C-alpha cells in the first residue's frame, strides 16, 4: 500500500476526515497527481497544522516551523534543488555525522534512503507542512539562480543594434533570430518567466517605449514595474518570446496570439497565453499565466457565503435553464464557471464547452477552442453542440444576438447552459440581454440565476493589524450605522511574504440574483435596471458592496479595496 493510502486510512480511523472526503481527495489525486496530504489540505478537509501535528505523533518525530529557522548555505548545498523538489524535503541542520531533514511525509523510506546515499550522512527526520517546505525550497535555492544584474553583466550591449520601427524592411530576420538565441537573452527571458511565477503574478507585460523598455507584473490585480532592461535588448527579448510561442518573428505589423509551455521540475507545467500587439515603438507582449496547480475549483474557498453558495449550487443542479456570470475582464468569471463544471462533472453527464481561449484542460469535459478565421465562433459551436446530445453546455461569452438566441433555445429545450457577459452588476444583465434583442418572455423562461463578481485583494495574514479607520469613513462606505461600532477594519503592515504590499492573494465578492416568480413578473412589466435592483435587494439579494462589507468585517480585505472594486448601492 502506498504511503498516501496508509495516511488516508489512519486519518479516517482517527476521525480526522470522513471516508467520503478521503475518496474525493483520492479521485482528485488520480486526476491531477501529487500527494494525498496536499489534496486533503487543499480541499479544506483537514487543517495543515493539524495534519503536521498528527504526522508528528504518528511517526514519533518532532514537528518544526520552518519560519523559525535560518538555514545555512553549507547545509542547503548538501541536497540539490531537484532532489529537494522531487521528495518535498529540505535540509535544516547538520549535527556531526547526521543531517536533520524536514519532510512532509516521514513514512517515505525511499526518500530517506536516497538522501542517505547522496549525502553520506545519517538522516534524522522532522516533519513540516508541504506548503512550508515548498516555500523554503523557493527561498533558499533561489540564491543559486542568476539574477538580472548577473545576466545583464554577461551581455555585450555593443553587439545589439537599436532598430527604428519605421525601418521594418531593414530588419534582418537571421540577425534577429541569432540575437534572440544567445545565452544571456535566453537566460533573461527565462528569469522573467520564472520570476513571475515566484511572485504569483497573473500577467507579464513586456512594453517598448521610445526611450525605455520595461517589464511589469500584475500581482493580485495590480500592475507593478519589476525591471527596465536596456532598450537595445528590446528586439532580441521580444523575438525570443515570439519564437518560444511559435509565432512569426518576421511579422511585426499585425497582432499575433500564441502559447508558451514551460516545464518546471518533474511534474509541474506552466502555460503562458501570449498576445503580441504592434505599438508605436515596437511590439508589446502580454502573457497570461495559467497555472493549473493553482486553479481553485472548491466553491467554498472562492469567497461564496453560505446562502449565495446554496442558491448558486441549486441553480446549476437544475435540469435545464441558464446561469450567467458577469463582471469585467480579470474578475474571476472563468474560475467560477470552471468550479461549477467541476461540481457537475460526473460520468452520467455530457458536458461541452466553447471557449476563447481554452484556459485550462479539464478531464472528462469536451472543450472546444474558438477560431474566427475559419468561422468557428460561439454561435457555430453552440449549434454543433446541440447535435452532440449534451446535458450541460458552457459558452465562454454571449457577445451577440445570434449566440444569445441559440443559448436561450438550448436552455429552454432541456439543457443547462452556463455563460458569461460583461456587465457591471446582476440586474443590468437583464437589460443587456433585452438590448441584444432577446424577448423578455424568453429571458424570464430561460435564466435561472445571475452572478456578478469582483476580486478584492486579501490582507496578508502574516502582517495583518487593526487599522485606525474613522467612523465616518465606514458610514460613507455604507456600513450600517447600527453595526458600525462593531466593525474593526484591518490592514496589512507590509512584510517579506507580501513584498511589502500588505496584500497576499485575492478573495471574490459575489452578487447573486435568483430569478424567482416576482422578479420575472417585474421583467415582463418592463422594470428598469434600477427598479429591478431595488426589488432584488428587497427580496434578499446581497449586492457586491454588501459582499465587500462582509469581507471587511471578517478582516479579509481593506476599506480601500472595497471602495476600489465595488460601486455604492
């Protein structure tokens, strides 16, 4: 029996998790790989500290908090980064002929034997959480990697010639290819791609200007400038990225889209969706990082509160109808839809999705990539889906009347349809559908529920502290006057873990409008968006601002974030 299976049985026997939770975690492990303990923690079935303490007692080894250790470089050098990542271990101390190693799975005899063989030391095991070990590996082994200054020091800038953008015909493609393949440029580009992962960026912006060249990362929804490589490297860096994304480096006048796949370690892959746009002073490259291992599909962890979550789950489990998710670009709509699909993904259901582009591959779901150049758009894909005996259909976005019309017909003929729109809140989605040309009676007959969402930055848990917020500021933010004195706003002081920003990660704010009989009647009577919003609130709808205030009261986010991402009611 595997150590994962043994651990699972022990946890069930001790009533720390249920058998159903173990089976669910094992299913996810079979699909995604990785360790069982990691998936148990990730799904929220067991707390990480609780698990570490249990392993410590079970195997009779001490547990440690790696944050309390300052590991010496000479100790780190005893085990390579590859071996540390392979077994999720990190050496923390050397005592005579013994090496103390922190492991997330103390029962892994093969790892202990390999470490003994590689180092020649006796191995003493202590237990630490998997996340803490991964963070420590990232922290201590990063010093071995070249930083930007080292790379730039290796580049002879005299070899690179700046090309004025008007002289496109003068660009020698062979020279450009040669320059982009040179080791220092390759290392610089790799550094940019890997550094973005370490900083948990969602996008990388590579931007050429007349007299400067800059790289920015979008971290937790906000852009940060991270480096300014010399302007002479502009063409070489951009060409290198285009070569990696299999794009045409000779074409510098038209937008291009591609994808870069980067293999990190033995079993981690990172996808970058690449968009190249010609600008006045060269091509701007924007890369969206798609990390499947960080894709959070557990609805309880996305930010849903109990009642809205219950309403959402009820709506997606109905046999037919439409559930719409709305919000601006980058508000997490795709993640919410994917979490709904993960919930519905059973062997008894035929699920088809039309996406532009397909962001993550989901096992057991038929995903179709749109391609306008050959006429494969959302409407064409939807028509085809209806001939494929579907149960559940996901359409990336309803952009026009044709797509809306087919989606509505599908929802009325016994299919569950999930889709997105770009509107500011849930009630205005009704107006958008009516303006597209969908009849009011078809809207009320097909739409079950509308979700509007935003992403607010989450306060860093390491440096969280009470904020000195004036009472009037909270009242202006629409905190009810009868509860304003009980609300203690929090703020992040800024620490190493959050790069001094005070924020780490994001939490979703949801506005969920259930289309019950009363609201449907108001839509048929031609109520305006403002009137619909008023009636929906009267019937119990929690607006985006209310959701933000709940997260503020829970100490998850700040006054500034609620004000930034939500509009007053």
